[in-house]
């Protein structure tokens, strides 16, 4: 085997290994990032639902108080 062929073979194997390592390394964090985004979305929805529920319960309580006050009059 000539030196040039050996050099070309080693060079392409090194380049291939580096490319595979770079591609594999870039995809590692995608699951973690997606999970973090899902957690943030769920937290936002939870806060929104809590505010809506608190408003509904406050409104229902005030209406119940006014109705009880009318019955007692």
C-alpha cells in the first residue's frame, strides 16, 4: 500500500469519526430541552388555571353572600 493511499484512508476515517462524534453530541440535549419547555408550558397553564379558578370562586362566594343577605332581610 502506498503512503498516499494510507494517508488518504486515515484522513477520511478521522474525518468520518469526527463528523459522527459532532452530530451525535449535538443531539444529546434535545430531550432535556424539550422536557424543560414542556415543564414551563405546563407551569404557565397551571398558573392560568389557578387564577381562573380563584376568580370563579371569589365571584361565586360574593354572589352566595348577597343571596344569603337577601334571604335574611
